[in-house]
């Protein structure tokens, strides 16, 4: 059975969908269109990528805490209800 790292896979797959734009002032905008509100601005492309990754991670953590629905990205689904969990994982 292959190990699954659902949060890592979600972040990685979402970052694969990232779009970057060079702005008129030489700075960059980065966004992940499937993840509403995940938009950042940076001075370099590298900085923008890392800001986007950090913002995405915070977006996921906040969404989990608040019970938000997430877009499914490349078959990675963070929208898990207890009815989807195996019985053994619910035992203390």
C-alpha cells in the first residue's frame, strides 16, 4: 500500500497550478485560481513562489479549522467527513 500524505500532496498539486505574472514595475503576482483568495505579490519570482506556498499552507490550515469546503485538486480531496473514515481510525 502506497503511503499518502494528503496535505503535502494537496499543496504540491495546487502549486503545480500556480500562475505567475510579471507586473509593469518588475515585481510579480502569483495566484492559484482554483484556491479562491490565494494571491501574493513579490519582488522576485522565487520570493513570489515561496510567498504563494506559505499563503496556500495558511489558507488550508484556516480552512480546515473553519470547516470550509476545498476544491478537489488532481483527485486530492481535503473534504473528509467522518463517514468517509475507516472504523479503526475512529477508535481511541
